[in-house]
């Protein structure tokens, strides 16, 4: 039975118990939910065999798990905790999540479901931000919420927590998407913030309430962060940050990507600075985000200079973020660059600290209009980045894509010989520069104009 906002307590409890059954992963659970659409009570009464959707072995284990007394106990816990269970057929289930690749089969929610109907922007970043990053996240989240936008984030320490706390103070509100069950908010240091969001905002998870968070669940969760939002703002994050995984999901889902610039000597700014370099929209104030959606949201624009954190900072009318603290290159021996290296006198800072070229990682030519006849395949298809080397990982990905019409993610991970998170980040960079296209079903290809053939 599906009620107006979510399923009944009985069905919600059954979904909880089914979701924690070993072997019944997200795809099989989704098949079960779709197959039993509107018929869960008949299934729980023993009138429908679930084997067509989960297989015979899992069907037997599922029946053993869904004992009436176990369902009743789980239903009481859901009611006590104030958790509503949503399936895609429920009115309150966000339509935008029905449309993303690999949509959630179930959502567990606590708080104000009406926030799921508001336009949203995700604000994400590092767990160990600088004071500048905290101030930027607060200012952006406060400005978005004041303009009626809901701020979505992941309840992590650092940028996420700052964005949630600031957005709670405005009419737009905030949604926290967890990487574990609602009984185990993570990190424990954000327990008070979790309670505040559950009371005044909304907390969501696709994991059963008693599921403890684990390393793999956070990258999976990030697809819901971007899926709920119309755009993703990356404030701070190193080159392999989870925030960049969220940005990659945003691109796959057709969302906008924004980034807040930071000091070039700070590793915390590597992620957003690279995203900007590769095509993300640079954000200096909340109006840079709102300007993309003014036809959608009619609320008055709030400049960052008018936000609480900045009322005694930038001059009146200045809509820009506070300038990041940067070391003075003229400060002599005390000034240092990234990793303690002295600042380079060469103005081409983009090449600072890069390794020397090798046969496996060739330097790209500025003018590749006349490539040699026997040019390596990776070089023929590499992006023409002037003045710096193409990363070896990107070269391997382009080489693999040049040899096939399209490749799925698992094939690219195998061809690259690198972790999936690194491959996803590299594909994001290439897509932002126009050198890779993402196809339906999670496959990737080279655009036609990039498939340059070698000379005969």
C-alpha cells in the first residue's frame, strides 16, 4: 500500500528488512519494488511469489526474513523515529531522482518532505576546509537559502556542515543525504546538526536505517546529492576529493557544475581550480549561481556582500566572496609554494611542480596540425593543452576510446589500470574540455571531430 507521502508502516518495515538481506543489492531491490508496485500487501500476505524479480534462492531467504513479528518490530521503530519510507510511486518521491541513471529503489526520510519540491543546489567540499572555505560555503548557502533555494549536501564535516548550518537559517532550508542509515548519522561530531536538520530541514538515505556507513557508500551517495540539485557548487577539495566525484555525477546527470576559486598554492583548492580551468562556472558570489536560473526562481537576489558573514567585510554593494589569504611571493625565504617549494619566478604557474616528460607521458605539441606519420595514438587524440603535459591517465583513456566506438566505465577502468574514482575524475576533466562525450547507459565515446585519423 502506498499512502500519499510514502508507503505504509508495514510495507516500509518490509522494505527495510529486505534491503539489508545479503545478496539483495540495489538493482534487485529496485526490480522487486517495481515488480510489486501497488501489490506489497498481497506479497506480504503470501499471495505473490517474488522469485521472478530476485531469483528462487533469494525469494526463499526473503520469505524467512519477512516474518510478521519482525515486520511489526521494524514498523514500531520507524514510527518512533519518525521515518517515512518512499518508493518511486509515492507522491513525495522526488521526480528528479526517478530520471537519473541508477535511481534509488527506496528512500528513508525524516523531516519536512515539502523540501523535495523546492529547486535545489548542492554545495560540497573538503572535510578539512580553510577559514576561507568555511566563510565561502556559509555565504553561498545563506544567499541561496535566502533566495528560496534548498541547499543539498552530505552532512560531512567541514564544507558540508557549514553549508547546512547556514541554509537552515533561511527560507530555502537544507537537505542532508547520508552515506549510511538514519540511525547512524556520520560523523558523530555532527549529531547535533543532524538533529537540527531532521527537525527543521530533511535528512535522506537510500540505506536501511540500521546500516552503518562504510567507505564505498559515500561515492554511491554522491549521485543522489547531484541528482536532487540543478547544479553542484564545489567550494574546496583536493584533486581526488569526493566533491569531484559529485561533480562527475552532476555532469552525467546533466546538472550544472560551479566552483569557487582558491589560492593556487593550496592543495585544498586543486579541485575547484581545475574544474574552473576545465569549464566549470567560476563563482565569486551567489548571484553567479542565481543568474543561471533567474527564469525559474523569482525571489529577489541576495548578494554575498549582504550576507551575515560579510556585513562587516566587503564594501557595500560588493557582491564578491572574501579574498583568500595568499602568501606574498616577495616575502623572501619565508614564502613557500605547494609542498614547501619556493614560488616560481616563471609566470607559467600551471607548469609548476609537474614531472618531466617520458615516453609514456609525451608533451603535447602546441601546433599539431602536422603530426608525424607514426605519432603515438595517445598523442593524436590528446587534448591540445598548451604549455603543459597531458596526464598519463587521460592519455590512456583517450587511447582506449580511440580504438572503440564507445566503452563502459568498467572497461575504461581496466584499460587505464587506475582506481575507478581516478578514472571518473579524469573523464570529468576530459568531458569539461569537450574531448569525451557521455552516452546513455554510462558509456563514453570520443566526439566525431576528435577522432582524427593518422595520415596514410
